[in-house]
C-alpha cells in the first residue's frame, strides 16, 4: 500500500523522486524566499482567517509529523482573501522541525532556516468535493506557513506540547477538542505567496502557499517536546526519534514570489 518514504538516509527527500517523479517538477515546495526579489502586488489584499467556530477533533502521529485534524464538513473555519479566489476550509495543521538547535523549517528566508514551521492546511470546497480531490488540483489547497523561532515560552503552545506524550508512537492518536489555532498566529499577517506543492509525498503541485513574514517565539523546552515523538510504531523494535522532518528548499524554476507587507 503506497510507497514507504521518510527523512532518513535511504528514504529521505533526495530519494523521493524515485517513487514520486513530480519531486523534480516545476512548482515544488518549499523554496528559499528572497524578500528583496518578492514583487509587491497592489491587487493582493490581506488574508482573512475565520477560525472562531473551528472544531478540532484529534491529534495524532502519522509517522512523519504530529497532526491536529478539524471538522471540515462545512465552512466553519476558513481562510480567504490574499491570493485566494475562494474561501478554503481548514482541514489540519502539523509541524516540521529540526534536531537540537539546528535548522528545521522548510521555507528559508535569504537562506536562513528557522527552528520549525507550522503548516495550516486548507482546501477549496467551493470547486472540489473532497480534500482528496482538491489535493490533486492546481488551486486545490492553501497552506498557511508560520515560522517558529526559539525564544520565550509560547503562552498557548503548551496545549499541544502537553498532549505529545499521548501520541509518541506512529499510528497513535487521541481526542483533541476545543483548540483554536488562532492562538498560534503572530501579530502581523504580512505574507509572501507563491504557487507550490505539498512538501511530503505525494508532493502534489496543488498548493497556493501563504508564508507569514513574522515568526512566533517558542522555547527550546517546548520544541524539545516535539523531539520526544518517534517516527516508529509501538510494535517496532527500532525507536527513531522524530526530528529533522523537513524537506530542503527546491528550485524556483522561474516562479515569482509576491508579497503583501
Ligand atoms: C496535506 C499535507 C500538506 C503538507 S505541507 C504536509 O507536510 C503534509 O500533508
Ligand atoms: Zn507540511
């Protein structure tokens, strides 16, 4: 069932193209964002997040990251505006992070990597009937990327890090209700936007990326709790710490990045 992939020596990002040839496509993510080269587009409005009635359901370890899923049966939590022609429904959010103290984000800025990156994944329910269908369409998904840098404790992130011990192993999950990711946003919604892809297999070129300029601060202690997660399942002998689950920047291949400062 499906092709095994990971972030290790033999199954990591440099090997993904063997089972997922689109890995060498023309709109792959992440990318290195060079702010000076981003184009100011006057027609680009602000992004608007309506998360007030969002319904989180569960938190789980899928062997690649820790994921919080939402009820996406209606338009209760959507992102709109900015480069988006329609409202996109919040489906899930997850993180990518590094090892002790080193890089960990997927997008970089002027070559600079942050400690981690939060991805809020949304899908275009106006044009498509399911997340699955949207995930293969060129305008099917909108992912909001938020950088995490080490600094003070994040006042709300503990709600997630306190639950991580319950999802240590691949395939584990638990109920996770009442969490509103609005508390993870930085103060500014200034962003860069470009057309890209999922950053994990199947690497579909279906994502309108919206990357916020302003990082949020989390403590080393909070980040360290993500590294207690395992890539491996409870039944496996091998216990591999979940860290460095990020894909490096991919070629721009002529794409232009737009900005709204
Ligand atoms: C749908 C999805 C999106 C991203 S960015 C990811 O890492 C995994 O799955
Ligand atoms: Zn991601």
